[in-house]
C-alpha cells in the first residue's frame, strides 16, 4: 500500500525526493527489521534532520534513539530528556532561542511543542515507498508550486485552509511533533540546521500529513489531477481575455460586466 501511495504522490506532484514515513517507537520490539541504528551500526551520530535527508534522498530507513541523536532539539521535543520548567536545561536553552527578553523566552520555551517525557524511546524515519509500517506521520518535502496543489487538495477534502505558524528554527519540532499532538496538517519551513547540515534545498517546504489522512490527501489531489488541473498539467501563459469557467460569465452578467468565452474543457 505504501508503495502505491508513494507512486501516486510522485505521479501527481513530480516530487524531487521520496516522502518520509515517521513511526514513534515505545518498545524495541516495534522497530522494523533492517533499519540503520547510526551509533550502534556505525559508531556515529546524526541529527534528526540529517536522518530525514537520508530517508528522502537516499531511501535509507533509520532508527533515531537518544544515543544516536546529535542535536538538542529532538531530544527535548520527542520527550527523550527532561528540559521542563525548573530544570537547568530549561534555563540554558531559553537564553539560546534568539529572544532577548528573558521572560518572553521562558514563556516561549515553556510552551514549546514536546511529546510526553519518556513515552517514546526513539523514532523511525523511512522512505514511504518501501516502509513496512503504517506511518504516524508522513512528511512531504516539496517546492512552493507543489505545496499549492497539496494545500488545494487539503481544502477540497476538509473544507478548511491549512493553519500553520512559521518559525525560522526548530523545524523538527514543528514538522514531526506538533502534528503528532494536534492531528492536523501543517506546513513547515526547513530551519537553518536542515539547511546547513542536512542539505535542505532553498526552495523546499514541508507538508506534514497526520496519521490516517494520507489517503484523503491523495484523493484530494486526484480531484484536480483527474480534471487536468493537477500540478503536472498546469501550463504557464499570459493570454488576455482568456476563456473562463461558465460561472464567471454568469457572475459578470449579473454584475453588468462584459462576458467572454466559456472554458469548456482543459484539453
């Protein structure tokens, strides 16, 4: 099923890289066979964003545990370590957030998205095309034009516009933890760490798809793709007095404005 989902997304979006399947791990028995444990298998550490890059670029499945993690943020946001209010770690990290006002920094970090402390022991990231599990989340790295089609698909199926907040840092928290907590679609900008150390492209942006909503998203994409209005079918042009869907002329007639040719099809 995941292979088919991946193929559908590639067909309708012409993705540069593979979508990423995320699975939160509570017990070692849940870790899929054959995944790379960076520290155990190679004696090396990775940042979580580097594991995401390897999964989408090289199609490597990776298990990220605290012993393999080389960035403070995932340790905190996945609930692997305690950096709550009153801890020494809370004080240290709060002053490093780029918020000069100490009170504001404390308030921001106190509300920082994080999973319950100790609930999970690790996280698996894998290419969607060959992962063997049902993802808790699916991350789609795409460009802005592809995101437009994805946002359109979400609106078609939910009747709602994706609501998101943009930050310049901590993309691992916003792409992989906040949607886990809310169950909502989310758009995230890859942060400076992803750019500098995980080679995120300058035009990349992330859509996070919560568990159980990937099929719905694909259906939403089909709503436009099957009408020749999908991402690969859009053709840039600058015609004047262009043909429009018939309801345009209905509205223009109602408003006393000049009508034009109806847009009968997208052939």
